[in-house]
C-alpha cells in the first residue's frame, strides 16, 4: 500500500493546516472541506481547562494521529468531536456541520477507550443491534454485520459472548460496531492498546485501506509514540494545548529529531518554560 | 420517537436476559415461592393470607423490576454503551421505551405466574377478576422500571444502586397499608402515604379483593399508578444526557 506523504519540512507549528487534496479523496472536483475543523477550541470541566484554544484541521480521507501522554486531553477532544462533551467553546465543525448536531450521528463512527459493547450478547448480536439503531435496513443488516466482523478479523468468534472474549477481541468488536454503516469519519480512542503486534499491524493496514478505498477520514488517538509513523498527519497534544500539527516526517525534520518521541520532547522544551529552553540550548 | 428503534432495543434487552437463564429463573420463581411461604405462614389464618397475599402481588413486580432496571441501566451508563448509543441516531425516548417494553413483557410473565399460583393453587380468595389483578401488577412493574431507571442516574456503582432500594422502596412498603391501615397512621405519615405511588397499587389490589366489579376507586388507583410511572419515566429520560459534563 502506498501511503501518501506530505512534502517534508513545511510550515510553522501552530497555524492551521490548509487541507490538501488527497489522491484517494472522493469528489475530487470540489475543494476538500476539512473533515474536522477546530478554531480556538476550549473545553472546561469543573474548574479545570482541559483543552485550551486548539486550532487545527483534519483533511478528509486521511489517517490522522492524535498523540499525547495520558491525561493530555485526547479523550476530551475526541468527545468534543463526536458531540458528547459539554461546555465546548470556540468553533468546531465536523463534516461541514457543527459538532454534535443530530444529522452527524449516523455519519461518524466512534470507539471509546474501553470497549463499549454488551458483555452479555454475542459479537454478532451486538453488531446486529447497533446496525439496527443506525437504521441499516433489515435486508442489508446481515451483510453489513458480516463485513464489519470480517474487517476486524473476528468472523470465527462471531457467536461468542463478548464477555468471554479476550480484551483485545472485545475492543475489536467495539471497533467493528464503529465500522457499521460506512461512516465518513471514524474517531478511535486508543484502538490498538494491548493488542499483539501482528494484529496491530493488521488494524493499521485496515485503517489505511478505509481511507484509501472508502474515503473514510480517521482520527486515531494514541499515547504510544511509535505508532506516529503509521499516520499521515499528527496532532501532538500536551496538557490541553496543541504542540504541533504536521506530518511525521516534517515534524522530525523541523525539530531535528530521529523519532517522534524526541520531536515531542523538543517541542515541549521549546514551547515550555524559557529557562528549560536555555538549559537545552534551544531547538531549530 | 421511532418504533423500529424502540422494538430493536427491547429485543436487545430481552436477548441479554436470554443469555442469563439464572436471572430469569430467579425473577419468575422467587415471587411464587415467597407467596407459598406466606401461605404457610398464615396456616391457621387463611383470611390474613388473602389480604396480604393480594397486596404482595402488587409489591413484588415493582420491587423486582426496580432492581433489574436500575442495575441494567447503571451497566449501560458505566460500560460506555450509553455514550455510544447517544452518539448514534437513537432517541432517548426510544431507549427508555425499549427498556420499559422489555421489562414490561417480563413483568407480565412474572405477574401471571404469581397471580396464577396465588389464585388457583393457593386459593387466594378474591371477589374481582384476576385480570384486574394482573393489570395493576403490570402497571406496578412499569412504575418499578421507571423508578429504577431514574435512580440509576444518581448511583456511581452497583453498590450504591442497591442501597437505593431501602431508600426508595422500603418506606413505600411500610406506608402502603400492608402493616396498618393507612387512615390509622400518624397524620403526617398518612399524608405521606397519600403521595407515594405504591399506596395506590396496594389500594387497587384491595379493591379487586373485595369487589366483584371494577370500582371507581380502582380506576382512580390505576390512573395514579400509571401517571406516576409516566412521570418518573420522563424524569428518567431527562437524566440521560448526550453530553458528559
């Protein structure tokens, strides 16, 4: 599979990226509207500002990684995008409409961090129910369910109770639910945690296939920096602020780092307290 | 509100129960066995059994459905499936009606078993029709479902939700007229019992016990229980929030 890469070494960190035309993007005729567009996005939970003035775009039909340590506000950002987060200020448009508006509910798929499926139903029954909720007509439902099970390689466990599956299998059932109804935007919160490397590779292959073949936009959060290179574009967050929005290659070049982990550290120290920056001797 | 999504939700809830035959057995058998127990408790006083037995036919469905619903919806809230459902095109009313429908069906089976055993095996001596007993038992079950749904919003764990049973259900059992006639209670308690829905459920059962035809009081009791159930269901719907704070 040939992953499209952005030209290296472009742009400064903070300003919003112009969405770029993507070879696999559908409707090549009209200008690509960002799948997600945030301007000065802020979320306050209790007395704490969890997200502080985030501005970024997610280009359609791409795989974008949302990377940051645990507690950095990734899940809150994801909830804001799928419309289940309260007290969101600023502008947040998803698939051309305001985040959380009712017409979006059947157009995006969402996988929470913990597998959100019914433990006392089989994998197939789970999918069957959610497919019905999504309004997939009865005659197409069996096919849609079989396809989703196949996508996550669970066809052989289709009739096992979700509660009897392993943790990784259960999160794949949860992922399969999000694949139902061919959503235009898939938002996945740490989908590959605790999975075996072979399976992880297969899932990333699936993600890229979805973007290339079905024109799906994927936003995937992870706290594992070594998954960064599997994404076409990265959003690095830390303590509720956006450190960078760039391609992995550009990030490494710009910060003069070998790995995204080092790039992250360099960015933290260059945007962090000035004393630290002096200590490290600054970054390019 | 969408009928297809309501029915599919009800079917899903019943499928979940279907994977748990022990719970079904407990739900259906325990009320029956308790009635049999009560029958022998009143071994020397069959008239005593008639009064309390009829009242219990109204209380059982409410208590069991309260427990089942509060735990089921708490699980839905804590497992993330509620968040997922609310990010999908599912109306809150569809979800609540789906639950009410599924547990309502279960309540019909449970109340039929308990009423059938009480009337035909234990010779519960009622003047009115057993169908009227069944009707009021069904509305009680609906009320229990509604209360369970509502309190699950205020519990963070199964521990807490079970603790709501003594808070929400026990005072109603004490004040519903099972232990002492309501008009003989201390006036404040009597007034309190006038606003608690279970009092009307038990009053309705007593009407069927003593009167061959459905009386005006019976219809009033029926309306109060049904009204309370709908009101609490609406409150329960208000506790389902699409957005986490």
